[in-house]
C-alpha cells in the first residue's frame, strides 16, 4: 500500500502525457435554403468536465472537432442573424466519428433552439464497422469472473458458435473468439491506447486486467476496411477507462461466490464428493472527481482524477483421479497383479508374486510413507484427491485529466497489476 501511495503522489506531480483512442464530431452548418454558412462558431462543451472547445465553419459551412475523448457533449452553433442552436445530448463513443448537421433559422442571436436528440445512427463518415458496449451491458450482464473481454461475444459478427471465452482467472493464457470469420491471431487489442497484440494473437499473457467498473470497451473494424491509423490486426478491440468530472463519485463493492450456492457435482468415480470447495471474493473501490485542496487549490473545470483498485481471492479445490499402487504392493505383495513377476537375472518367478522382505530397498521403504496408496479397487484410476489452486489478483488504476485550455487537454494513466496462482494437493 505504501508503494501505491508513493505512485499516486509522484503521478500528481509528474502528470505524464498519455494518448487515448479518440473520436470526432463533424458536420455542416446551413441556412434554411441549404446553403452553407461560413464562419459560424461551433462550441463543444463536455457535460462531465465543462471543458470547452471552439471552431468555425469553412466557406462551405463544414466543421470538425478532431481528437474528442469519448463522453457526452453539448454542441452549440451560432452566427449573427441566426438563432442559436444547441444540442445537449451528443454522445461520442470509442473511435467514433459523429455526424452532426445544423440548419440555422433566421432570427436574433438572443433567440435559441435546443435539440435533445442524438446524432445520426448511420455511420457514413468512414467504412469502419464497429460495436461499442454500453454501460448497462458492462454493469448488468452476468459475466463469468467479471471479465470484460467476454463482451466481444455481443458483437453481431462474432463467431459465437466456435467461441473460446477468456478464462476468468487466467487472462494471460486466454484467447478471444474469432470475429468476422477471422483468425484469433488477427485480433489487435488496445488497452488504454497501448497495443496488446501481434502476429501470434492478442498477447493476453502481458495484459494488465482493468476493473470492469471503470472500463469502456468497444470493438472496431470487423469488416477489414480499417483506416491507416490502425494497421496490423483485422479486428480492433479498444478498451478505455472513464475519466473523473466535476462531481464526486465513490463506490465500494464485493462479489461473492462459494460452494454454499453450488449444486452437488457429478463425479465419474465411486468417491463422489458432496461439494467441491470453492471460495471466490472479488472486492474493491472506485472514486473519482475534481482535485480540490481547501483554501489552496480548486481543480473544478480543470483537474480531475479517477482511482480504482480491485482484489480477487479465489480458493478452489477440484477432484482429480490417479493410478497408484495398492497398500499391499507397498509391502511387496503383488499377488493381485495379473502379470507374473520374475526374480532379477534368474528367470524364476516369485511365489504368488510376493517379494521377500530382504529384497525390499530400505530407501524406498522410507520414501513410501510420503506416497499415497490406492483408496479404490483396481489398479487404474484407483485414487482420488482434491487439488488446490489458490489464485490472487490485484489491479490498481489511476487516471488524471487536465484541461489546460480550450486548445490543450492532457490525460495520463498509471496502472499496476499482480497475479499469483499456485497448484498443489
């Protein structure tokens, strides 16, 4: 915990620059006759942070806001001689180009028209086909192990017939189901804009698992007509963290699973367990908002943070079947063994397949006490035991956003993760 605190303090002082997978708002401003209006002023304001940007239309009435972080925005269009028009509900999703056209009505600048509808659903600005998973799906769907990468199955072109979902406790060894009939190796995963993938697959063995509570995943480029900015994989999977805003939010959570809620498992042996021991605790916290130091600094509309930590502790036992010698064999009695045993170098069989005590190695007799004998009849699959596989995972994320001016906005993120899994009887 001291290490994390030091990282937080260092992060606040350094505030490194970090890229994001951004979107764009573009469109055309016209008068009632359909002619473009030049030099119209467009103002885009974030509903969360109040960060504002401005641009003007070209001689043809076109405008564009590039590099827009995903979120909800208020877009206002104004020009002398026309009523002000405002759209209060413009959502920009991951790597999405939003087309927003305005037809200004003749009137006084003091008059305004507010529009509550969202932008056009048709993505006509580029050939990329993508699916963005909404907050309701992320927070409410019953994901096994709360693994957000399994949300890829919600895309319309995912091959769910032969899907291979990601393991809830071993993302480093997991694999994604194919999308658009492509190979799993053709996926390219971008976690907070950092590339996770390559020639041999999505590279999940090096993936830091982000908490589901602060993720905003999306799947892009299923039709293989991606723009040049992507490259590499035919299917892009983008995962972003949400940012803080002017309002504080905080939450504590714990998700519990254990064998008290499970049915009796089926077993293919005579020793059928009543229950398979299983304890699963996933807990953590999330807090976000503006950075405010009373009487010293007020970061509202300027400096924001989001911190999230999630711990997972899993204790699970599973029944395994082995083939081991019987207790009689430990004493040199192989009378039940169907094959005749012969004395070394003589070709003379042992009477009743029983080895004399004098020929038993004292070293092996000492070591046999650490070896389990059969607990079931027969010589094959005659021993069962519970194997333990304790698993611990911890993932910490800190994101900072700084609105320096209308032309300069900074975003940085620090993440730390640890996974430890052991196996044994």
